[in-house]
C-alpha cells in the first residue's frame, strides 16, 4: 500500500439514553463494505480500527490492500 493511500470508512453511532454510545466501523474494500467492529464502546471501536491500519501498514508497498471505489 502506498504511503499516501486513501480509503473511505463509515462510522455509525448507536445512542443509548443514559448509557455510553456504541459505534460500528466499516471500511470500503472495492465495492464491499467490510465491517471492522459492531456496536462497541468508543475505545474498543478505535482499537479495532487502529489494528486494521497497523495491519495495512505492514503490507508490502506493491500490494494493493485497500481499494477505494472508482479509483485504481
């Protein structure tokens, strides 16, 4: 993955009256929306997102890991 790779991700916040919000995070890989975490507290959701970014950072530079829809 190039050092300046671009990707799209979505965050959904589930509000719970009187309780901390939960978050779902997903990343577009080509035409597929890949779920990273589902209904997790913020710290857990961000940790899952960071894990994915760290994994991508260890990929060889010539390997395309994250594909943005409409971009080559």
